[in-house]
């Protein structure tokens, strides 16, 4: 089965971010979304370490070590961009001033619970960071992830087995197989890659799905 690449998932997420939106891109896969936002669309990218107005990743050799995102990756700053104290940045997150945040995930439950910071491994360092603030503070939460783990288990589950980041906070899930909305009536499949059937997607996912195309 041919799955979407990470770049293709990022491009699909970028397609749904509207003009004028204030958006936080989480650490990991979500940072790739910045490279796919249409240049003609004005979108304000926020980072919790205190940056607003980020652009795409810099070209090799043009990195500024003083200009990084929350994941310590080099970024660019668009005209009109600004820097500010991280306390102000968290006030922006917690105060409902972000339209969308895009987060990675280990698991998302059928009711939109999010687990994205700890697998429960005994040697892991517990550090939820700003993810919980984003999960409850943003007006919409998009999750971007592979549909299955490396061992073939679905990351969309009936109930999360990993520690939670937020409860009932996820609005839409983008995977390498499908775009799925979390609705009061359950998980609604909006789009699928061309070479998978709904029946196969249902089998792989393992929790009830409804096919409700956009």
C-alpha cells in the first residue's frame, strides 16, 4: 500500500489553514507544515518560546542560531515578525488567541483525547512542555501523525493507554492514510488516499469509523 509521505501530510494540513489564522506548529512533524503554506496566504505562525511571524525553514548555510522555534530548529522571520517573553507567549496560548495548533501524537482516542508527550517507558523523561497549554488553549487542534506504529498498531484507539495531554481536545486527525474528523457522532472519515478502501481503513484502525466525505 502506498502511503502519503510526511511532506505530503504536511501539505495536506497546510491546505486547511485559512487566511489570517494564528497558528502554532508543534515540535516534530508539524514543523514541516511551515514549508507548505501558500505564499499568497497571510498566516501568522507562533512558537511558544516567544516568536510570532515565522516563515519557512532557512536555506542551508543561512541559519541564524539566535532564531529558533520551540524544537530548537532554525527558522526564518517574515516582515513584521516579532519576539517576546515566553510568559507572554504562554499567555497568548492559554488565553484563546490561537486559531489552530498542529500537534504530533502517539495516540488519539475515538473521543478526541490526545496523548503526545510520554509513552510510559520507565526510562523516559517526563516533560509535557507547552503541549497541554496548546491542546486546551487553541480554538482548533489538528493532529498530524502516521496512522500506525512501526509494529502495525493503530494510533487511533478506543481509549489512550499513554498519559494524556488533553481530554476531548482534538478536532481533526491527518494521517498518511486519511483525514478524519472527531465529531459528537464519532470519527468521520473525510478523505482517504486513493489506493485504500474504506473497509481496509476500518480494519487497520480498529475503532468505529463513518465515511462522510467533504
